């Protein structure tokens, strides 16, 4: 079938559909660099702004693909939905094009919470709009791990089938769940990659030292919150008087006794208490556990905390999401996040995300970041002739892309299921 690739980006839809024998006849992408890349990779020069497309200029086609921009819908975004004037409204142009061309199928991909944002208003708008122009909507949340690719990346896949050919039950292919996930098969340190910066590398070593010296053999999903080592302040000090507060110890056991003002006290308190004068709920359990760890390992923790690099607040928290009983950071993946240093199991990569290149996964045993080529493999885009120049741009585009293998997977039976010969 012929397809058009709206919001084309790196062309995840293109690769997935082309692998099933379908042919791209038109694309659009607003970013000039991605347009040039698309031309280089696929031989098609995309149109720029979707809002400026004249529908009559688009060639006939059987499938519309649209990974419409997800920033306004992602959890990290502001949850603005259609109220967002810039990208929330772009779906209207998909509807406009579909209304004119009436292709058999429309394929959309986005973050799963488009179903719930603005109390479901956006989702109702989307489904009603497509139903009104004659389509039946099917949707499913799929992650690459579901089809054997070692990346956690839940996305909603929406397929709108034209009502006259709809058989009432779109057939989502079932995945072979038995496939074992193994990121190491994708890793190759000989690819061009970025080394881990020395301060970060030293920091990981220092945290490993603590894990080695603590008298614990396992860590469940908690964070070690170093500023709680030696702290005694009440977890919620919102209503506590200045005089009362001076009786306690702040971050790293600093005495508050000689403080002359609340400002002085707050300088000795952990940064995460600054906003609401309490330990945030999401950190509470870990903070209490960290106090316990301290009291059971006082000497080790005190000596260790003195030498901890405290340049960044987030470097003082270790978020353990790795194996419970293998406390070796170097057998895991690492991600530097705003909330802390996250330790993840080594067999599956976290979701590639476009907005913060600082969160590129790290392979600590090789003292390096995941390479753009390895990330492209996680999106099944590694056979492209070219990726954007530089790590940051590559990760941004790859984090924006739809997983090409999932597209290939869900569309493999389209022609057969609907008896389409073209
Ligand atoms: C979520 S990404 C989709 C990526 C694509 N599906 C892929 O596999 O790489 C959204 C894309 O829409 C593009 N975009 C944003 N506004 C646009 C507009 N008004 N017209 C065309 N493209 C636009 C962005 O530059 C971005 O590449």
C-alpha cells in the first residue's frame, strides 16, 4: 500500500511499513535538519509545516501515519492537551487530510496518557473526530519489551480503520513473550560512543564503596538518601517553631543549634525539604530507611559522606531499581536523573527520551554512555544511512521516534486481514 508519513522525524513509521513492502509517497517534517536527513535516508524530500499542506497536493494513499508531537501529552510535559496552541492542535491536520483522502487506515502513536489528560477530553475529541469522518478506532499500549526488544517504552498505538472495510475487530498480532530480553546483544563498545566524565565516574566508584562497606546484602526498590545520614529533624517541620527546630540535626547530621535565622537553618537542611518544609512523600520511605542504615553503619557512613562529591543535589541520592541482591553498580545500567542516580537492571534499557539528553543511559562497566548506534538499534533504526550529527541531536531524534519494529509488527497483516491486494 502507499502511505504518507506526517511528522516524519527519523522515519520510524517509514522503516516499519517499508519492511512490510509498503511505499511512502509523501512526508512532512518541520525541522530542516530532519528533512534533509529524510531525503538522504529515503530519497523523499518532506514538505515542512503540516498546517500549510494543501490536501490536493498530497498523492493518493492507503495509509496515513502520524506520530504527532507528544510533548504536550507526555508525563514530563505540562498536560495541556488541545489547549496547547502549538502542538496539541496538530492532530486537526491529520483529520483534515484524512477527511479529504479517505485512506483505508490511519496509524497514530503517542504517549499512553493521551487517554487520560484533561480528564479524557482530548481522547474523546480524537476518537469522536475520526468516528465522525467514518473511521473505527482501535488502540493498544505496546512497549518494545513486549516484542523482545530490550527497551522499556510504553506507547499507545492507535489504528483507525475506514468503516466500510472494518470487520469489527482489528487483529493485533500476538507477541512471542518467551523471547529473553538481552541488552548486551545490542551493546558494542567499538561503536563511536562518549566516555563517562571523570567526576561522574569517580562518583559511581564512591557510591560502590559505600555499597561494599554497608552491612547489607540486598536492597529493595528504595533510594539511599545520603543527606539523611545523621539527620534527626522531624520529617515535616512546617509547623515547628524556630526554637524547637534548633534542637535537631539537619543534612549529614549538621547541628542546627547555633543557627540565627530560618535562612541559616535551611542552608543546613537537605535541598528536597526546601519547598514544603518537609521530606516529600515520594522520598519519605527511603529517607527513613537511610536514617536506619546510618544508625546501623555509623562509622562507615560518616567517613563516606565526608568524601561524597556534593556538587549536585541529585548526586547525593542513589535510586536502586536494580537487582535486589546484586549490589554491584557495575553489573547494572545507570541514568543520571534530576531525582537521583538511578541504577537499573542491565538487561533492558530505559525509554529513550528526547527532552533531556543528560539522561542517556550509562554502561558503568565500560565507563561510557550508550552510543547513538546502539540507541538506534533499540528503535530498529540502525540500518539508516545516516543519523543526526552528534550524540545530543541523535538521542533527541531517536527519543522522539516511533519504534520501527513495533510498527512493522502491528501492520504485518494489514493487507491480508482486509483482503487488500494493492
Ligand atoms: C513525536 S515526533 C515523531 C517522530 C517520528 N514518528 C519518527 O519516527 O521519528 C514529532 C515530529 O513532528 C515534527 N513537527 C512538529 N510540528 C510540526 C509541524 N507543524 N509540521 C510538521 N512536523 C512537525 C517534530 O519536528 C518531530 O520531528
